[in-house]
C-alpha cells in the first residue's frame, strides 16, 4: 500500500522561512532511514503558496487564481510518498518524524488509491495503469542513474 504523508503548512512555511540547519539535518537523517528501509518512494518540501496557483473547474470553464492562499491550515508544506504494509506502519513512521516546526505541527496520513481499488474500472484500465507506473518507474530509475 502507498501512503501520502502530508506536512501541513504554517505561517512560517507560507512566509518562506527556511528550516534551520538543525531541522534540515534531522529531516535528512529521517529521509535516510526511510530510504534504507526501502519504503520511501518520494519526498519533498514545497515552496509557499505565494509561488503557486489554483485552477478551479466549473463545467468546461477553467479559472486560474494565483497564490498566496489565505487558509494556511489547509495548505501543504511538504510530503512523503511511502510504500508500507498498513496504516499502522505509516503511523509508526510518522511518529518518528522530527517535529517540522519544533512547536505545534500536524502531519496527515492518507492511503493512495491503486488501480485495483476501482472495482468499476473499464476493462483494460487497471493493466494500463500498471504499464504506465512501470514506465514511470523505469524513467525515474534511468534519470537517477544518469545523475550519478
């Protein structure tokens, strides 16, 4: 099972305040643990919403709104994508995350849908999704090897 681990934004992350050297080291060490355990698929910090945009949909109409966005508690400052056996395992990993702000923080865990989860998927869709994932994984591996 894949889980998205979502680090919630706060006023500092939205103001573009960079993590301390100590926090960067702690997060780097935690990321290293995840990689060595073979459970980390991806993980990144995000720029503040002032550098982002939202696209709103209404039928065929698309409306773009540039950041920043006012509801800080609804924003994301970073994420990990982890491959784990259960939500309980995800919780145990998240309990070990260095506190992102050193103060009040929140990290959300959400299971990612796999193609097999869609019982009503059109014929061939699940297999095509598997093929696309394999293609993506192969490209990511090739890029990684090329950058070494």
